[in-house]
C-alpha cells in the first residue's frame, strides 16, 4: 500500500520506518506523520503513539 501511494504521488519520496499513515476510524487516509532521529523502530513507535494520542488510527504498513 505504501509503495503504491508513493508511486502515485509523482514526488521523490522514500518509504522508511518512522513514516506512518494517519487514518480515520473508517480507514480513510488523512495524511502521514514522519519521525526521524532515533533507530527506525523507535521512530515508528513515536509516530504511532502521537497519532493514537490525537485520536486517529496509525497505519505503519
């Protein structure tokens, strides 16, 4: 799913840990959050925690 979204964007993007889609309760993608600065697994966990704290659904793929 992530690779398809990147390919369709037409932008020079790279998928990596720390980038997490933000979805609503119905599964619609609202945006994304990217975190960098620590090991990838930690970056992803921080992104997920923030998304969920804001009341949204995190999709780390």
